[in-house]
């Protein structure tokens, strides 16, 4: 039963690769039938729990309530989406975000729930580091706007360079991952090589210091909560 439950959970989660917009698109009828099959299996497993559990205990278990609500939401969304497709009306499958609920809330997923609970308990404690990182990002973005916004610089595509504050925040956020390095700094560097110091300072502070600090805080707090949960 555990293997079958995991298989249908995996199958349900894998539908995201085959539903529009899909990596490997399949007809809507195929994906919807597979999803209905998975939901029927989940419902049958839930009814099996209800048969072997006292009614008062079953309805007090929030895991069972979450699974039941997720099944109802998925079926409702599937029915609405299918009806709108018949009339050639475009809509969004919003119930996809509830699919991980099946992975977390079945009784067989005790270890996954423990890991998820540790992650949930860790989040409030890393909020302060995240807020400091965002403050640094916003301040560097403001500095970039003041430094480059009035220089009338242009990117290689001929677009205005660092003119819009929100676009600057996004570009510098991507720079933290070094995904757009050194392209994002080349217009400023071509104008004056001294402007490279701004980007060097940004990468040192945000990529090497804040990301290392963020990773250390996440790891230490996750390990602490995991030890407490397992009684270590």
C-alpha cells in the first residue's frame, strides 16, 4: 500500500510536465483521466484510514482534512477548467499548487512531514538575515540609480541602462547569482573603468558575505530543529 501510494503521488506531481504549458504536452483528456485516477486512489486510501480509525480520531486529524479538501479543490478546478475548454475559454489550473499536500499529509510520509516541519520552523529564524539582504540589495540599487541613471548609458541592445529602479533591483538580484555577470556591468565599465568598483563591492557584500551567512543560518537552524524533533 505504501509503494502504491507513493507511486500515485509521484504520478500526480509528474502531471505538471505534461499539462499546458508543458515540457512534453499530452492531450487534456489523457492528463485529466490520470489525475482523476490519482484522486480516486487518494480518496480510497482516505476511506481505508476512516474504516480502521475511530470516527472522532479521524475527524480530529488535520492531515485527513487537508487531503479531503485538496481532493475536492482538485476535482472542482478540473471540472471548471474542462467546462471552459469546451467553450474555448482560457483559464488557469490553480489547483496544481495543492498537489504537494498529498505528499506531505499521508500517514506513509512521516519522514517528509518531519523534514517539512523543520523547514517551517526554520523560516522565522532566517527572516532577519533575508531582510538584511533585501535592505542591502535595495540600497545598492538606489546607489546604482544615482550613479548611472543620469549618464544616458545604453545596453548592447540599445535600451536605457539602469533608468528604472525596479529593473535595477531585478538585475542586481540576478547578479547575486552571477548569471548576468559581466554583461550587466559592461555599459558602466565602458563609460569608466572605475565603475567596476561598485559591482565588485556589490558581489563581495551580497554574493560572498550575505549568501554564505544565509546558508550558514539555514543549515544551523535546520539541524537544530531536526535534532529536537528526533530527540537528539
